[in-house]
């Protein structure tokens, strides 16, 4: 059988391991969210670039 000190040490080690696993899970979820936000920002920038090109074409036509 385990003594009480051994049981406490084992509980502390298991608790620490559980906390590490949980924090890694949270980090993975946050990384996925940030990647999704990054994709949305890239799509927005692409749309803005298309609009800028349209505006530039219109502006150069009016100058001539």
C-alpha cells in the first residue's frame, strides 16, 4: 500500500499532468481560432485590393 505522503505526491504529479494536457488543449483551440481569423483577414485584404485596382483604373481613365 501507499503511504499518505506517497499518495499526496502521486496526486500532485497527476494533477500537474492533467493541467498540462488541459492547457495544451486550450492552446490548440486558440491557434485554430487565430488561423481562422487570419484567413478572414486575408480574404478582406484581397477584396480591398480588387476594389483599389478598380478605383485606380477609373482614376487613370479620367486623367486622360
